[in-house]
């Protein structure tokens, strides 16, 4: 009875591993190129060269330029979300909202945000790219909001809390835009500290994690 031999299986696994490694290098190289050179300067050939693979190998994984760059930004955004969750595996430790706010702001001040921004600008002029980037932004935005709610311990059933959390993310995006032009780290730290104070008041807990809201009466 025919089947796959042990030798064939042994050969196939390394090939699969190599394929995954090649795909990851391409995604990381695409984000780096987009952040550094923008959409116009980030071709498949440039990315393939940076990743150390042939153009043919790149197109095997990503048939079109749009496939490559939307997948790249999504991949690294997911990696950053995973890393953010890992920083606070049990939520905001000891109610330290300043650390959470700073970590969320960092999502919008690094190369992933710069790459995404170039992709957004390109999508505004590229009809083929626009629906992909719009859908990607919606998914990434929803995930960022979920992470923020979890880490901040926010109760969105309370009036205004959802808008407060979204306001934090909008503020972080604005700080990310400012960082594209100048290094405003000192101002950013002051803004982060102020937002942490505002969140403590709006979300109803102090820095030790104790509720500042009156206790609910039992039924």
C-alpha cells in the first residue's frame, strides 16, 4: 500500500519550516521598507532583496504587491498586540494605568505605525489597495480597543467609558503622527502621565486598583 515514507516526511518538514521562515522574512522586510521608503520606494524586488530571497520566491508567497504589504502590516501589528498582552499577563498590575497608557502609545510611535501610515496614504490613491487597507484598519482598530479595555480594566457598560478608551487610542495615534516629524519624547511622557490621571478618574479606580466609586448595595 502506497504512502509517504519516513525519508519523505523528514524532508518535507524542513521545507515547510524554510517556507515559513521565508514568509516571515518577507513580511518583516516589507514593513521595514514601507516605514523607511514609503509606498513608492517599496517594490516587491526591493523587499525580496532586503529579505535575501528571489523575486520569484516572494511572488510565490505573495502574488501581488498589495498582498505583500497588507499582510506585512497585519502580521507585525498582530505581533505587537501579542507582545503588549505579554507585558501585562494579568491585566494592569496594581492599577498602574500609566504603564498601560505608555505601552499603548508605543504601539503608535514605532515602525509599524509608520509603515501603516504609508499604506493608508497609498490606499487613498490606489483603488485596488483601498478596500484591503480599510478592512485591515477596522480589524486592527477593534483589536487595539479590546486590548486597551482589558488592560485598563474598563467597564464599558458605564456611560462614557467606551468613548474614553477610544479617546485614549485616538490621542495615541496623534502622538504617533507627531513623532514622524520630531522627537517629542519629553512632551509625550507628560501627556501619558496626564492621561493616566484622567483615566483613573473616568474609570473609577485609583493607582492601587481600589475602586473610587461608591459600593453597590446588595439586592
